[in-house]
């Protein structure tokens, strides 16, 4: 249920494991693309696997709930975005999916939530199922997903852990059977209750977010004291209790998962009266968002104090490289903010342009880096795609109006840019 980034990838993964899979979505256009072997989103390596599964006959797509009724196991992979005007997750799609399934299933199937949800959701879904299903043996389980966009194929076929939130030995047995080839290859399995399973995913995301915001907090201290956050990061990273990964000072995190999961956790902690926990999580979010404002300020400084009438080339629209996902993208947020300050913003991204145009038709888009940088007063590298990191400063010098570059990801080699006569800020 749900054939977006998570659901389509999971369906393909399940078919590759040898299961017969029906993948459902309420969006007709998405299902029509998938049915003709086309991915509705960008994910390296996944298109080829989709074709392989369709050829095998083990995977098909539908928009009808009725086509899914006969399954032994149902995975709910629908979206759980932030509720507008609130920190909470909007669970209406999860509720609809469980309700529609429960109304139709009349055999002892299991409905497994994979969407990332606040704790207590599985318990509520079990009540919905009890209320609507004619078969009292229908069960609810939770099996949170840890795949990363851009690496979804590897993460799905070779996950580093499987979490089974179950309320009966039967549900555990069925999940173990479904994932058998992966478990036999040595993937660890943590079996727990549904509430703990829900929380494993949310806390993993909160921890990763906290690591990014922690190093950005240190970046703020470095800026205020004249220290250098890059050697500091390197020095911290050598300590294997800390580790180098996710310790990247810069424009911070975004996307369809980390920010909204963090906010839902904050709301959950506040509802539970755990104000100190809510405060910790809120600060992680707030430090992260402050980096977008800081990027805007540094860009303005490079422009001599104002964006008004200046041409700004924004490199990056996706929230991170190797995806076309622009949900809560820091790059787009900075581009939009510069536009609001009356800059003429031109954006280029290797794969996320269509999604960005849909989200922000008011901005201008260019097909190449050089076209986007043409006559620019400022170039802003905001998503660290390899092609941006590899840009030639000499070549770019010939197209811009002024050689000002803001490196929002600490991704460039400043010496190269200085040597080519650029004003470089990061
Ligand atoms: N994208 C990721 O990398 C990732 C990783 C781990 C977990 N998650 C979690 O997975 C969930 C889905 O995320 P996503 O990125 O795939 O979102 P998405 O928006 O790409 O996909 C969600 C899909 O669900 C469909 N849908 C909504 N209601 C439906 C219904 N009643 N029946 C069938 N389909 C329905 C939508 O049309 C949409 O295509 C979220 O909870 C997210 O936090 C996502």
C-alpha cells in the first residue's frame, strides 16, 4: 500500500526475494508509470530492477484496494508528512490504508506498518482493524524502514538490521519467512513490541539529525571565535565513539523524513510531559534551520550587502545528492529566500528540476551549470552533487559577472577557487 519512494522500492525488493507482489497506490499517474516499467522518481539502479521484476511476472501495480485483498501480508508504506500548522505527523493516509484493508480482508492476514509514525500509532491501527475487519485473526505489526534515498537498492536488499514489532509469535514467524533470504545472509533481527519498533525509526532519525546539528553548533562557535570547523570535524571523527559520518558542517538536513520525524518526536515528547526531551529535539531543529538563514547572510555579504537586482545561481534543488526529492530541501529554501529579497535566482540540479519547478514555479531554472551561472553575481553551491564539486573555477569565471562563490556544503577546495580569483565563503 503506497508506491512512493519507500513503497515502490519495497515492492521491488519483495519481488526480488521471490514473492508474488501487488503494489497499490491511489495516484493513477504513478501506477501507470510503474506498470509501464518507469519509475516515477529518481533512484540509482532501481529502474533496472523494476524491469526485471515485471518481466518475472512476480510484480504488478494497481489502484484498486480490491486487488490486494488476497495477500497473506500487507505492508503499509503510505506517506506521513507533517500536519500543516502543527509539529505532529499527519496520519490520515495511514488510517485510510488500515481502514480500507481491514474492511476487505476476510482471512487471517497480517497488516504491517512500514511508514514512520509516532509511537502509539500501531495500537490505534489495531483498534481500527478490530472495528472494521470481519476476521478477528487479522493482526497488526510494525516493521520500520531504514532505507536511504540514493542508496535505496542496497539498503533494501542488504539492510543492516530488521526490526519486527510484533504482538504474537505467528506475526514474527511470518515476517521471518518473508525476509528469510536476507536473514540467512546474516542480517540481524530485533524482535520487539510495536511501540518500541515505531520508536526505533524515529529515534534513529533524531540521533542522525542531532549529529548534524551538533557539528553545526560547533561551526557557530568556530565562526564566533575564529576557529576552523573542518579540522575540528576531522579531529572528532577519528574518535570511533563519535565517527566521521553525519558530522558535516554546512547547510544542514532536509528531505521528506528527518525534519518531519524530528518534529513529530518533539510533539510526542511534549504530549507526554517530557519537556526536557522536547526541548532537546526542538533545538536540533532550530540549529538546523538557522543554517539556512546563515547561508543567506553569507551570500548577501558576498554581494556587498544586498540581493536586490542581483543574479544568483543556485546549484542544487534536491535535499541531498543522488535523489530528485525536494521535500523540505535546504537548497530550495535558500533559493526561495534570495528570490524573496528580490534577487534574480536561477537554479540548476542534475535530476530534481521537474520536482523543483512544480514546487516553486516562480523561480527560473537552467539546464546546465554554465547556463545557470551566466552573468551571475553570486554562485551558491547548496547540494553537494559530484558534478558541482568537480566544477572548474577557471571555466566558470568566463560565464559569471562577478566571481563570488558560496559553498554551503564545505564541498569545494577553497585554494582552487582563490587561485582562480574567486571570493570564496563557506
Ligand atoms: N523516502 C524514504 O527514504 C523513506 C525511508 C524510510 C521511511 N520512510 C517513510 O515511509 C513513508 C512513505 O514515505 P515516501 O517517501 O515513500 O512517501 P511518498 O510520498 O513518496 O509515497 C507515499 C505514497 O503513498 C500513497 N498513498 C497515500 N495514501 C494511500 C492509500 N490509502 N493507499 C495507497 N497508497 C496511498 C501516495 O499516493 C504516495 O504515492 C513515510 O512515513 C516516510 O517517513 C521513507
